[in-house]
């Protein structure tokens, strides 16, 4: 019998799948769904010959970007539970890529940090991202890439500023 369930890899990845009035938001939603898919990331990693799985890649990427983190903070950024983070960290510890230490600000708490081998592996994760974006942009002109990059930098800066305001007031209309 054929299943009618939708798997993450079979989701339609096009802006028209999202009923936003904003075409920009619909396109961003399709992009986020595509690039944030653990199934897609895992399959690409496997076909790339990577020996580290997708959750481990994400963990290494966050630790390199933000430095040592408590397991609870790591579970938040990975959007998963503490027990799953424990399993990921244990695997990475066994591979010599991360280590646990006491948090200097609270000796009862634990910090997860990269070892030198973990930092090298994390830099490899970012190198894969660089290869991915290079492939996406291979048919773009240098001028188009530069223009899009500048607009994206501006968009991200404005999105961060707006997020700060939204955290203060929610999505209520701005009062004149």
C-alpha cells in the first residue's frame, strides 16, 4: 500500500507552497526548509563521503561559531532534547572532537568545547558550506554575487534590529 505521508525530502520546495503575501518571505521559507532539512543535509554528507553525521556537523558548527556552550544551550540551538544532545556529545567525545569542563562562572555546570581536532573538523564543516554556496552561485557573475551579498548583509542587519524590537513588543503595530 502506498503511503500518503509527506517526508521532509519530498516537500515541495517552492515559494508558491507558502501562502504569504510577501514573495520575499515565501522564497525565504522555501530556502530555509531546504537548507535546514536534516534529511537533506544527512544525504548530502553521506554522498560527500563524510564520516560525521548531520547532528554532529551541526554541533561542531555551533561550537566553532559561538565557543563553549552548556548542554542546555546546545539543545536550544540544535532544537532537540537534552538526552539527544548527550548522545551527540558522547559520540563527539569518543571521537576526540569535544571535551567537557566545568563552567568557570558556575562550577556545578558543564561546558562543551571543541578540542583542536574538533576545531579542525568544524572548519571542515564550514568548508563544505563554502563548497555548497560556490555550487549554487557558479553561474552568477561576480557583480551579481557582490550585489546580492550586500543586500543580504543589509537584510540580516535589519532583521536582527527588527527581531530585537519584536522581542520587546511582539508583532503589535508600531504606534505613531
